[in-house]
C-alpha cells in the first residue's frame, strides 16, 4: 500500500474538554495537502471535516478525504471516510474513532488494476489529575487487498497543561503487525500560544511505527513502509472569531524515502 497520510488538523481535546464553552457549535474545515517524495512522486489531497458539539464538552466529527498520487509507473486514488467522537465524563475522557479507506491502483505500463480496503477502530481513555491528563489507547486495523494484514497499536500518553498558553505531551507507542513487525517509538508535542490569536505547535517522533492513527488530530499514516522519524511545525491564526487559518509543514522519513508535506487549511467556528 502506497498511501500518504490523510491529515486532519482538528484537535478536540484542548478546545472541547479543557477550555470548553457551553452551547451548540459547529467547526467545518477544509484542507489542501501537497506531498513531495524523495523518489519523485507527488501527491495531492483535498479534505473536509465537520466537528459538532451540542454542549461545548462532547464532540462528534464526520470527515472525508480525497487523495491522488501519480508517478511514471502507476497512479493511485484513495478515499477516506471518518467518524469520531470525544466525550467528557470528568475526570475521565473517552475518544472513539472509525476510519474506512478505499484505494484504487492503476499500473500504467500494462493494464493491471486492483483495490484495497482498510478499516480502523480506535479508542483512548484519559484521566485528569489537576493539570495532568494521563491516557491509554488501542486501535485495531484490518487491511484487505493486495496483501492482508492486521495492525494493532498500544499507546500511552501524558499531557501537562503548564499554563493556559503552554502544554507538553509525551506519547510512547507499540505496534504489532501480522507480517512479523514489532515496532516501538515515542512522540513529543509542544503547543504554545504567544497571543490570543496565534498558536504554534511543534511535534516530533523517533523510533519505528506503521499505519499510525493519532486520536487527537485524527491523522492516519496509511503507508505499509515503516516510519522512522517525523518533525512538524504548525501555525494557527484566528483572523476573526469565526475563522482560523492553518498552515503546517512536515518532514518524515520512511524505510526507503522521505516525504515533505505542505498543508493549508481554513477552519470556521460557528455558533448555532
């Protein structure tokens, strides 16, 4: 499977659980992602997501992503469908996610086409102790197509809200895949808001993982190759109360290639 990530720059936890405001709200968003591969492949994707809260504490999100990859030998089209929820049972929080991915391969040198399918089911539970959020997570994926795989991720997390403008999160992860791979890695994220309108986010990963799903950002790295490391820098700017501009740069290394992702997005913050 040669899929790139489907990146959804939506984080419920900080806005929905930690600093929630009552009342129904909807946060529709659209994104464009360009992927530049070191082996001369190029990818383009357009996505749209609709998070909804009826009380400022619990969120439901539906999403769709349309991705195309093209190179000299083949082209690939992927559609991703997503449903996720974040629920507040203070001091516990529950996050659930489901993904369905359909990918269509078309080999150019000769007439050969096939499709593959991936279903992912994920859950995370967090517990709040003062300014700390401690969590455990598990997700299960089954891949059907050119190859059949079952992927399981076992994760833990520790989020420290240092102050209302600064937070730090550490997340170790163990991956088990039925092709024999046993992988381990650790990610670190830093969120900083120097002003009320501006948020800066740094994220890094080191170790090994594959088919990784992030319960916070609803991000799916849907590649078969083992991911070795990642560095990301993201900027969010509130132009007005109802509109946020988002930009993201990401550098990531896999076994046989490097990818640089460039993401631009618009998020609307609407009260109902």
